C-alpha cells in the first residue's frame, strides 16, 4: 500500500480547505441559523470561507442570520484561520501531551512563516498565551460600551466575538447592520478595535522583540533612543512602515473626505480625524467600517486599493502582500534602476533571494487581482469597475470591506470571490507550488546566451 506524505506546501492549503468544508457542514445545520431553517450551501460555504480566511465579506448579516451556535462556529473558524490550522493542531498536541515529530516541527515553522526551527514550540506557546491575553483585554474593554447598548448577555457575547474578530483581522461583528457605524463617535470602541487590529497585524515576531526590548530597557534604564536601536531590523522596519502607512492613510481620508456628507463631511473635526484614522487602520485587512465605503470619493478609493493590497506585516493575522514584502519589492526595483550591488536597510544587507521573492509575490498578487476583477465583471455587466476592483482587492487581501456589492453577487460572482479569499489567505504562490512538483533543477549543460530586448 502506498504511503501518502505531504509537505507543508501541500498540507497548509489542504488544512485551510478542510477547515472551510467542516465549517460549511456545521453552518448548514438548521441550529446554525436564527430562523431554524437550513441555510443554502453557497451561503454557508461563502461564510465558512470568509471566516477561515479571516476576510469578513458576508452575503448575509452575521448578527441577524446566524444563531448563537452559528456565530460561535464563525468565531472559532476565524480564530483558527487567524492563528493557522497547523498552529492550532500543534497546540492541541501539546495539550494532550503528544510528541511532536521533527517533520511536524518543520511544518509548524513553515505555517508560522519563521526563518529558524529552533525554539518553535516555545514560540507557539507564547503566541497562544499572548493571543488569549490580548483578546480577553479587548473583550473586557468592549463590554463597557456593548453591555449598556445590548444588555448583559448579548453585550458580553458581542464583546468576545468582536475582540476575536478584530485581533484576527476578520472584520465580522454581531452588533448590527452598520458594523462600527453606530460607534463612529465612540472613541473607546474605535480605539480598542484599532489597537486589536494593529496588534494582530504587526506579527508575533515584532510582538516578542518589542516587548523584550521595552522590558529590558526599563530594567536597565535605557532611553527610548537606545531601546529603538537595540530592536531587530525587522521590528524597526515593520513599525516604521506601519506608522507611515497609517499616517498617510489618515491624512488622505481626512483631506479627500472632509466635505463628503456621505462619509465624514457632517462630523465635527475631532470625529473626522478619529474616523479617518480608523479607516486607515481597518483597510489594512480588518474589514470593520465606521462609514459607508460606497460613498467614498474616487481618490479615496484609490488610496483604499493601495492600503488593502499592501495589508499588514508578516507572521501575524493580517493579509495582503505584507508591508515588508511591498517595501523590499520596491527596493528591488530601485536597486536595479540605481545599479546598486547591495541593498541596505537599517545597516543590514537584504539578500538578493529575499528581494526576488518579494517581487514575485507582488507581481503574482497583482496579476491575480486583475484576472479575478475581470472575471467578476464578466459575471455581471452592470457592476462598475471601481466596485468590482474594490471587492476583489478586499477579498484577495482578506480585508472584508465592500462597496455594498457582496450581498448582490450572483452564484458565479460568489464563487469567484470565494476563490479570491482562499488564494488571498494561503497566497497565490502557495497554490502554484501546491500543483507543481517543485524540484531544484540544476543542469550541468551550458547554453549560449540569447539576445532578447525588453523595455
């Protein structure tokens, strides 16, 4: 009998697909819907996919269509999707005291997108512990606003659900039909949501390095400047890029939406700033909305495309091509233009392979967005290009914001968005590797170089 074995390139995409199918079956149960009726397959499949892929696009309202059982299923799927199926499975093995083999450790390293295999189990425990603490604190703070509005039981449940959803960058909520719209003047709720989104999007590696650096700095009485210098180059790059993107996004939305009555035009200045900041943060793969995305100006939409496409940072719960990937791909282009033989970031050399990988990810992701946007428009000739592009970028970057398009999609359109969400979560390149027999083909045969012309 043939023994089947899977590499991480195969098991990770399959594990996400398996979680989606199990989630679909659970959401098909009559007990999962608020009405007690069976939900149609495509709606259940779409919801399970958006939950596992921590996207947040929905074809039915989460707060009204699904029962508590269905909402619990959705929350668990989002938690699993945010942490990663391999991570959750490894955690279960640790709790049951089962030995984790070297192959499984390698798989976990790949699932967490780490460069080194040493200490991976210790990192896993720290990730889970940190996640529980952050989500618990988020739920407690949410409860301050949710309980007076929704009552004790529903308020606590909404606080727990929203905390998990925000930290995992899932973007779904069980508060009401306008997402965070009813809280657009509540700074406590919006800042709590933004904090959870940013913490999830920074990445676990940054978490550990930053917390260790700050604690060590306090203990040894280092100045903030010294603490910053002692951080790793990756942490400094992620924090710098995150700060720049949030700031640029906030100023852009404040400027271009300032007089737009459909978004922030009728708000007082402090509220305009708050909601512009929230929009800039949530577009980085979170999916919560404090005002209508449909009403945004064209310039703001372009900024939204860029922020969604870039997404969060590596080794976290966020989607998109990732901040560091986008930055290194840009550096690769500039390096070629300037004919530099090496590229330095914070006085550290960036390898050629890393820049090439970043450029490939950027190119493949861009191509995927273009193709799926065209396919989505082909399913509905009346769908405007701006709306179709927004939907696909949101899906492939696992953001979850929509210009009121998702619920209107026909079956073909829903399937296209489902595939976009799945590819966005596992990565288009991962899917290509999944179907390819990847071998390091180094031939000893030398060929004469051909004369080709580009540009």
